C-alpha cells in the first residue's frame, strides 16, 4: 500500500488552542511512519497585544525538529483585502502543497478562504455512493 500523504493547513502558529492538540496528533502520526506536512497562511500572529513569529512557537519547533515540513505563505494578520485576495505566488505555493497531498486537513475554519479559491486541485470524497443514489 502506498504511503498516505497528509497536508494540514493552519491560519498560523500561536500559543494555545486547538492547534497544540492538532500539532501533537501530527507529530504522533508522523513519528509512526505517516508523511505529514503543514502549510500556514500567516508567518506571524498577534494575540493579546503580543506578536509571535512562527519560528518562535514551540509547536513549530517540535514539528520541524521531527522532520515535518512546514511552509508559510508569509502573510501577516490584517493583510489588506482579507483572505479572499490571495496573490498569485500564494496560490501557486498552495497549489503545489495541495497537489502533493492525498488528504487535506483544515485546522478549524480559518483556512477555508484559501482552500475555496478557484483553480486549486480538488479532492474527491473517499465515500462511495450507494447504487440507488447514483441514478
């Protein structure tokens, strides 16, 4: 059986929240032999008046130390135009990351603005429809 390639998409790295749990799961699965990668929209985040670069985040350091590739689109929160105005280079980087994955996991709903962009590779659902639904 071929190796399953999984891409997780984060809004960004910052202390606290569901991202810590998700990063722990990714680490465990990666260390168990699965291939995982992370794409983050923002290269830094702001929380409660604090700026945090992704390279300073404990989860980022744990993931990269374990060999999980982490790529950033390099955005910062508050980028003019919001998530619906991704640039050509940002969409190209996303297309490459998505094309290299069999499964895409979105951490919460924040990255959906990126994933719903026209032109990105689409994935079919792995669920099969019953014969009666195929009519």
